[in-house]
C-alpha cells in the first residue's frame, strides 16, 4: 500500500479545559478547518473512521461514534468504521489508508473527540477504565482490582524498571516535559503556556513513582480531524499531499501491561521495526518526530523503538539536546500532550502535518520534509512515516 | 469501592485460591507452559486441557511503583504496587498491592510472599516482603 494514501487536511478545534462545549461543537469546528485545509467540501468526504468509537467507560473519553458524526454532518459514505481494538489510536488513520488504497473510498474523515476535562470535573471522577462497572473482564481485571487503576501506575512500573536498568533519572524525564513546554509556548493552540523549570518539575507532587504531575498529559476538551485521501485524489487538494510512506502495527507480546518479558521495551518496538521494513528511509532521514507522550516515559521508549538511539541510550540522547527546540530530532513541536493536551495522538499527528506544510510559525522546523508518528504506550502501538516530495 | 474481576471458567481457580491460602497458576497439561492471565487454551501449543496448580506463593520484584494519587474517593494512599516474577511459573508475573511494609522500602529484586484479601467471592493476591 506504500504511497497509495496521503494526508490532505488536518483541523483542530479550540482546545480547552472545562470548555463546557458539546463534543459535537468541537468536532464540527475541527472538520470545517480540515476541509478548508484540504480544499474539499463535505460532499467530497466518502469515508469516516474513528478510535475507539462511542464509549462510556471513562468520562468524556469518547463521546462521539461514527454514527452520530455521520448524521450530524450529513455524510453519505462508502466506508465507515470505529476501531477500539486496532493498533493504537492511529488505527482509524491506518484503516483509512487501507480503505483508499483498495478503492473503498477517496477521502476519509478520521476524527478523535474528547471532553475529558469537562466530564471528569462534572463526574468528579478521574480517567479510570472500567470504573462503575459491577465486574471487570479482560486484561483490566488483572490490574484494576489490585489497585493498579490508572495508566499512570502501569507506566510507572515500566519507568521504574527502565530507571533501574539504565540509570535514567527524573531529571531526564523533566527534560522531556520542559522541552515540550518550551515548544508549547510557541504554539497558540497549546493549553499549557506558562514556563516550566526543572525546579517546578521536581517539586510537583508524585502521582505514581517515578512519575510526577508533569510526567502526565493534560485532560482537555477538543477534537481533531485528519483527512486521508487516495494518492491520485490527493493531487487535486489544496495542499501538497503528505504521502503515507510506511506504517507499522506489529505486536509480539500479549495484551497486558505487566507480562511482556522485557518491560524496558513495549509494543512500539514491534510496530516500529515492522514499519522500517516497508521503506528505504532511515531514522537519519527524519526531520520531525511526533511521539506519544501520554506519560513522559513513553518518549524515550519511542525514541529507542524507532531507532533514533540504541536501547538504554535515550537518557543521553535527551540530555544532549536532540529533542527540544533547536534539536536535530525535535519531538512534539506543538507541545505534545504534556503541554498541548490529550487528543490521543491525533494532536501529535496534526502538529507533524503542520510542520510538513511549513505552517509552524515560531516553532517551524526549517525545511521539514519528513515526519514519523508513533502512537500508543504499553502494548498499544502504531507507527507511521509521512513525507512530502 | 474496589472493582472486582468477573469469575470465568479459566480464572476462578486463580481468584479463589486464596480461600485455601494458595496461589493457583494455570499450566498446559501437554507442554507444561505456565499461562497467565489464565486461559482456556495454551497459547504455545493450543492444547485445550489446562490445569491449575498451587505454586509456592513466592517471587521476586521485577518492578514496582508507589501510587500517591487517590483515583477513587475512598482510596488510601500511598501504597506500593509490585510486579512480581512468580517462582515455579516461568514467565508469569502477578501484579498486586504490597502490604505489611512501608511502600517506600520496596525495591527491585526484593523477595515477596503472597497473602490474600477477601472481597465478596474474590481473594485478591497481595505481596508482603519475606524479610
Ligand atoms: Zn501447551
């Protein structure tokens, strides 16, 4: 499927905290911006895909499914799907690429909408998967009853093992958070704009050791739309098509957060290795990195998974200034989820596309032509390479 | 309120083993692979005859985290969660709360023994330091 699909438009709503705006209002705003970006009208959209689909297991985590968005936007589609069990939050974009590559659709609207900030405030509940259910099944049932209720616990014990094996310290993760905040200050759309110092980072309260408050991403209200088009149809769009050069979705271990033999690696390592098999490009060819940062610790994992440095070397790679503003391999140039807000990977991809189109303003990476995007943490992972010609 | 697991044919022995003070792990009766979380089929050889056997109930901390955030209103914090490599069951880890210890004293490599907390029809494993 290589080079048969391209991203042709992206759009994001005004991300905020406690906006009290309906999810659909965010979604429509993002869709209008994405269509305008692509130079398309709603009648051009003939496919729709999302992750995970409408879900009520965690407040505001996924208030919209494909059905209501089709209805609200009056779409007539030839392909639709919501993917809760695919390879990461990227699954709808991958499925859209496969749909256009096999002729099922020409222009697929992929979306992610969240109202976690307003909904968690209203429900006075944190993002706890499965909370409120009488009994839990699946992999959650081996973690949540033990008290491991939050993904910050699961990421916490990954980080603790990684620290133990490779000598990483909280300061290294602080550099990730501080670098992303510096980028956020150059991005008017990012929710966290105040400067962040190492003292601030280290003084913040612990959440699940070794992860503190600034190691965790920020719940927000917002929506993001990414339009995936068939390569031939993409040529008629307003912007230069961003070719999907390669994707990776491999997973070599079972779907748990504690049983993978080496928890200093994760699903990202399997998916990324598979992605590189499908391209002649190499890590040194990449200009912009969009790496999942639901927790700061995922950034060094993704850096190693994608081969930007060796296993255990991410702490030095980070400390050498490679990933922050001005670095050779800038990561999450819009502020990431740590400072831009949790749009479950879609915000990271939005920023990568913004960079490839040269719209990055004060944070623009000079002559950015290629980007890699990695979404997910733990066993959840999907990788994608984008390039413009 | 602690959310509890739903009991199934494959996991009942694991969640009820604590009634007899036993950590029950699922094994393949053909290739002897340890299977966790419990399943009805062996993922190595697809044998459908699986059996639950009591293991020693000891293990070594592979990793841990100390949780400081009360995720639900009645949660008492801080507490440590340990991911423990279980003795006599190669490749199996049981993640559970650490009890009878200062959470800040838990370390990787520490030896643990299982104990149980009974809630309704579930016996949740917990880890306590052996020394
Ligand atoms: Zn077997």
